[in-house]
C-alpha cells in the first residue's frame, strides 16, 4: 500500500510540475551587459542614479542588483578631458570586479571616438613608421591590461579596436591593405594573450544587419591569418537594418566562422523628449516599426535583440551590452572630450530616466 501511495504522489507531483516546465523559457544569457564608459565623468559632475524605487545609490550596484553581470569600458590613449584613460579604467574596474561582474575592455586606439567613419591615430603616434606604430599598439594594450591584472581585475574580454569596418589607425591600418590590418590586430591579440591567456579577444564591426560586410570582412580576416576568439557586433535597429536581417547575419557568421558572437552595442530610446538642451540623435516617436520610443518600447526592443542572440545555433550567442546605459543629461558630460560645452545626444537611450531612476528595461535586461 505504501508503494501505491508513493507512486500516486510521484505522479501527482510530476503532473503539477509539468506546466511550469512547459512554460519555463530558455536559460539566461551568459552576458547581460552595459557600457558605462561615461559614468566616471558623470559622477564627477554631480550625476545621480536611483533604483526603480527612487533610492539613490551607486549606478554599478543598481545595474548589478537588477541582474546585469558584465560591464564594458572604453579606453582612449590621451583624451582632452582626461577620462577613459588607463587610470580612470583601473579605478572603475575595481568597482566592477568588487560586484562580481565581468569586464570587457574596448580599445579605441585614438584620443577620441573611433568608429566606421573615423579611425584617427592618437596624436603621440601620428608620425610613427609602421613598425613602431605596431609596437605602440602592442605596448599600450599590454600596459593597460597588465595594470588591470596586477590590481586583481583581469579583463575577461578585450576588443582590439572599435567598429573596425574599415580597419584601424588610418591610413596605415586601413583594410585597403589587409596585411597591415592583420599586423596591427595580431599585435593587439598577442598583447592580450601575453597578459592573460584566458582573456577572450573580440573583433568588432558595426552594421550588424549587413551580412555582405561581415562575410567580406571575416573572410579576409581568415585569409590573412587574423587571430581572434569572438565576433562582436553593433546592432541599432533604427540604423542597421531589420531584425530579421540581423538575425540572419548573426546566425550566419557564428556558424560560418565557428566563433561565439556578442552584441557589444545596442540601445533604444525610452522617450522623444530632451533633457539637456542638446538635440537627441534619435527623435522619432517610433524609430523601428512596432516599437515606440517609450519605456515599454525600449524594454521590448532589448528583449527582442536578446532573443535573437539566444537563438544563435550551437549555443554560440553570448549576450549583449546596452550602450552607454549611464550617460544621462549631466551638464559638462557631452560627447566631445575637447569641448566642455558639448551636450549629450544619447540620454534618451540610457537605462536611467530623467528622474534618475532605473527604467523597466534594466530589469528586463537583467532577466534575459
């Protein structure tokens, strides 16, 4: 009789558990991240951050408690405002690692923004012959990463260059000459691995929905022996093509090259309003069809991008970073490091609202 009762109880428990198991979604993404490169300057200029309940606190801790587990920080060589330097990154890395979060270091190899439209050499490297330029890239990469390691905050991932569609350190490293591009990128790879063999090297392109670009670029990388561990993409739905094109591309590059993929930059606006008197970059009420510029629209777009990454074949989708999650409308924390009067055209895409509170998208991202 005891066996019959036990068997019946087991069947009942199985039946009760079945609906919950059927409704359970796939596991959380390994990387649920945010780029917070502007945070140190924001804090210095009086930036305030609050959790969803309105309690003032450390922005990194608020992100962590919401479920985010990775932080991305950019590094410039000698910027005019003294931020995003080795010293600033070291200080922020201590805070990141103290919270148990992963760390992605993004080398721009410039004194200012590097992206598909500009890859300007640092002033100190401007006239170096190519061999010395390659050595300067190695030395800078090694120096920053070794300092991180020596203070107990080893980088988990490193971008050798930022949005390098056309190469880096123009004109020398333009991919008009793939041999030069390869020499520079492999110097960066070697520097990363010399500091920590377990740190993964990311090569990062923009235009995440452009499969032709990615095949052309990574086919050439393969032909020229460029070494890397992870493919990084920027995908902004209002610039980089429809979601299905992005999905087709990220699936293709992961399987074609057999590498993990990570969206190192994505974002979406939560409002069309302005908070700092400087025109926002994205102002449309519905920047992408079906996703309005509202807190709900922001949450839905980030969730959709995450779902696409999660569905990459063979478990090769690592996750995503929302770009400049803490870049709120703080006076003086503008886009141009050489111009304190410049404003911020991105505050309507942060993860903190104009009341300084964490937006719903933060919690959504943390659960993905």
